[in-house]
């Protein structure tokens, strides 16, 4: 499921929360000597508290994006990782974009129909297909499930009496992602020498004629202890050779939602632009919080609820 995070939704929540807090504080100042003024003041104070929380959230994200170094896919360490490159589809795979007609690697499309009370949502479709992030050093598979997605691509149109709104990430454009990086296969493959050795020996046992032809040194039709030890050494050498070949292969890098609940963010913005965006919102909410405190103190002192200094 898509968490709150598309550009329009994030900005809308920031703006409306701040705006309502300011409106109620202004009303509280104007009506400071009335009961309604105190109610407005209390609501404004709640808006100020919301601004405080929003400041903390945006500041935390600013620090996360700005302080986390961007890794190269080919040399990235396992674990929580920040990547930046370009979005891409898998080789020989057609891009998505069934609704709007625009090629994309990820999309969300909301369908609404008009009713007497306004627009009613009837469908909310989110793509779950994986796609690639390529940074020149290698490619990483992005698993978008449970990601917070920020995109600048939004298109709205009407179709058969419905209003459709689509957000998308498009192939070839800049792509930022931060989440848990795991590599499957290649040098990081988890291999078990004992289990694989037993598997090879059982495979050889099932072909008794070949086993005798290879290891029955005295040609008596029976594999004795010394011959069986030679077979075990040969099987071990075979397993070690296979393991070496597996580790020489290129592993598959995968970025997904962190198991510990940390931020999983995908955006078609550069890290610097994302950090600047969160910094601006944090400063805005900090300023609104101080304005709210000043307004609360003014109303309380003007109304005689607290003594003037």
C-alpha cells in the first residue's frame, strides 16, 4: 500500500495544517475577550502543536537524506542504503502505463465519479511490479511495495464519466531511493558445504555403474572404504568448484522496505532537492510554532489571564 508521500499530498497536509492553526490563532487574537476567542485560541494552540510535530518530522527527514551518503550499487554495503541513478525497466520488458498512455515503471491511479456530495472514489490502483535503478556501476531491483513515493508527474483527465488522476515514475528519469539493500546470489550466496556434499554423493550413488567405473580401483565390483574416501574427496572438490563458480557470478541487488520500520522512500528528485524541500518545510513549521507561542502569550496577557511582566 502507498503511504502518504506523493508530492501533492505531503504539501497539502503541511499547508492545511499550518493554515488552520494560523486562522484559529488570528481569530483567537481578535476575539480574545470572549469564550469563542478562547476556543479559537485552544484550536490554534493545537495547530501550533501540529506544526511542532511536522517540524520534527521534516527535520528528521532532512537530516536522513542529507546525512546518508549515496552509495554506488556495485560497492554498496548490505543494509540501510541510499541510491541515486535512473529508473529503468527490465531488459525486453515493456513499460507500464495502461491508463494514461505514458510509459512508466510505477504508477498510482485513482478513479472517481461525481455525486451530489462531490467526487466519490471508486478505485485506487497501485502498481506492484518491480523495476530497476541504474547508476552506471550496476542495477538494483526496486520493490515498491510499502514505499513512500514522491513524484512530480501527475495527470488528470475524464473518461466515461469518471475523473482519473495518475501519478507515475518514468523510465530514464532521475531516481532516488533509500531503503534496505540485500544482495542475493553471487559473492553473498549462503552455501552449505556439508549439505551440498551429501547431495553430490547421493547423486553419484544413484548412478552405480558410473560410480564403480570411476572409483572401483581394484575392479572387484565393490566400493571399499578406501575407494569411498576417494569418492568423498572428489565430491568435495566438485562442490567447492561449484561454490566458486556461484560466487564469481554477479549477485542480484534488491532494495526493499526495511524490516525495522525505517523510512523507505522513492522519488524522482535528486537528493539535494529532496533535502532542500524538507529543510524549507521544517523552517516554515518552526516559524509558525513561534508565531503561535507569541499569539498565545499575547492573548493570555491581554485578557488578564496571566500577569504582565
